[in-house]
């Protein structure tokens, strides 16, 4: 019997712990899983296209004395993200098990669902209270302040998950162990 290709999506707002959990999960599962990060694809853009209308623009607005980063995608950015979705499908098509570290809304999930319909896909929603996300964002030092607030009300809207985890008071390894157990990895 041919082994089934498994894809685990970790979806959540920036600074919720997706990358840390993915690395811990890789360390404890029996089969090799490749960690595919959305940020890795964004890093492929030329420097001249950072905060550029053709790729993505990041506008900080103040709401209730708090910064909120609004992201708008242009044609190059949209093409990059479609390419990422197709690249993930291609990697899975070659038999690679994947942990996908994503920040996606229901509209992006619809394309993934179609592309990945022949694979065993599990969708994990990672959550934390906004104040926890903002504290992590500030402590990281590598994020636009207000990014988590800008994503917070949108990312999980309309999404249905196989597993939901509140990452606010557990370690990345504890989350990874829960995912491994619940998804039978």
C-alpha cells in the first residue's frame, strides 16, 4: 500500500507561534515533514518590492490609540502567493509530508482545498488573546507593530479547523505534542 502524503497547516495571526511549533513538531514525528513558511516565499521578493504597490504595502493606522497594520496586495504579491499554493501542491505531489506555516483567510483556503484534494490535509488553528500577540510582537523586534492587531479579527473568520489550540500559556513543544497526538502523526 502506498503511503499517504500528509499536510498539516498551522494557521494563525503573526506571533502566535506557528514557526516554533512547526520546528518542534518536525522533531517529534516519525516521518519526515518539510516546514514550508509563508515568510520564506515573501523573502523571495526583490528588496525593491518591499512595501511596494505591485507586491504588498503596509500601512499603519491608529485605532483607539493603537497601531494597526493594514496589508494590501498588488499583482506581483498575489502572483507570489498563488505560486506558493501551487508549489505546496507540487511538493506534496512528489510525496513530501508538509507542515505549512501560513497566515490565511477563508478565501485563500478555498484554493488550497482544491489544489490539495488528493492529499490528507489537516487544518490547525492557532489562537491567542490579542494582548499576548501584541506583547510577543513587541518582544520579537522583527515585526511591524500593529500587524497582529490588523490580522486578529480576519484570519480565523469563516475557517473550520480539525484542531484549535490556544498558544497563550503552553510551550511550542506542548502544542506540537498535542498536534501529533490529535492528528495521529
